[in-house]
């Protein structure tokens, strides 16, 4: 479960998407926008990704991956709001994690 301090409020999704830097991967796009607080994460999966069960599974996988990355990459030190927009279904945690890690490393380089 993603702790509340890491959840991006619904009202901020549109702003982050319109103003943030976009980093595209195979399964989705990571949008990052500088922030003044701890990093916050939001996930968007549209109906093209699959049925409700598949979308929910992918959202759960993304939450677990993000929490692992917060610890591994020490993302608490970075002041960004992140939004992940998925456009292709991925059932493999390892494959999805590799894709997301690449995008996070691109954000850190910027």
C-alpha cells in the first residue's frame, strides 16, 4: 500500500501532466514536475490497458514498484511530483520495474 504522504492528490493530476517533463517507456510514460515537498506519486490507466481486473492488477504492481524504488533510489531526497500514465498492460513485475527504473533514472539525470 502506498502511504498517504506519497499519494498525489486528484486535483494535481492535470497540472502535473500539463507542466511536467515526460519520459516515455515501453509500458507507460512517467511525468515529473518539481515540487517543494516529499515526492508524490499518481497512476493513470485508461480502458485501453485492459479490463478492470487487469488495470487494478497493474496499479497494484506500480504501487509496490514505487515503494521499492523510494527505498532503493532514496527518492525521498528528490522534490518531485510523479504521474505514471500506462498505455500497455504488463503482468510481469520484473519487466515493469525495469521499465520504470529506466524512466526514474532519466528524471534524476535531468
